[in-house]
């Protein structure tokens, strides 16, 4: 059974709260909920999907772009990032 999580997403000044899963990337959850999140390659290589984790925790499957200090700063590739906590808050505008 997939573990449901709450994802709060801010993009283009609009904040939405959606249901996601720990087995689904944040980008996939956003797109499934008709959120206009930016993306391109969906393979962790282009950086179009970068967002900042405001609260909660995530884990990236692949990352060919972000440096350790950017990651420490809260940046993630949302096409590669899975929620680890019950609630995660992501800001696409603050990158
Ligand atoms: S869509 Fe290209 S790195 Fe995420």
C-alpha cells in the first residue's frame, strides 16, 4: 500500500495543497493534479524542475546537476525527489 503524503506546492505565485505518495515523485504528483510545474527531461539532467524544500524532507533518486551546497540549501530536482515526510512544502518560485 502506498503511503499518502500531503504536498504543498507553490508555483507562479499560486499555492496548492495536493495528495501525493512516498512512491511517486513530487513532479509526477504535481502534474497529476494539473499543477503547472516546470519540467523537461524527467531524468535528473536538465534542472528545469528545480524547486526548494520549504518544510519536510525528500530524497532524490538521481542528481547530475545540483551541488552538495545547493542540496544543503534545500534545492531539489522535483522529477527525482520522493517525499520522506507526511507533509512536504515545495517552492518553485524561490530558486
Ligand atoms: S525535468 Fe529535467 S532534471 Fe527534472
